[in-house]
């Protein structure tokens, strides 16, 4: 949008500028919200894939947890 040359009545120019700026910001916000919706859909799809991949099989398989014993001195760390 082109603005009129600067006149003594800056209120008209200011109102036009603010209306144009608001319209631009609304357009940007709508675009960002669409991007967020698209990203949320991708996250939901990935979560569904993860749930399906980690679903336990129908058969009962008992896996005994392995026990690891460690003794650390006061000055030692696990290095994590």
C-alpha cells in the first residue's frame, strides 16, 4: 500500500499505516499457525509410530532383568 505524502494531518497517515501493519501481522500469524498445525500433525504421526513400535507382543515372554553390581569409591563417578 502506498501512503500519501506527509501532510500536517499525521493522524490519517498514522491510521493507514497502523491498519496496513495490523493486516500484515495478521497474515503472518495465520501463516505461523498453519505451520504449527502442520508440525503438530507430524508429531502426532511420529508418536503413533513410536507407540506401535514399542507395543508389547501378545505372547507372554518373561525377561529377567539383569543385575549389575558396582562399587564406587567416594572420588569416582559414573561418567554420565
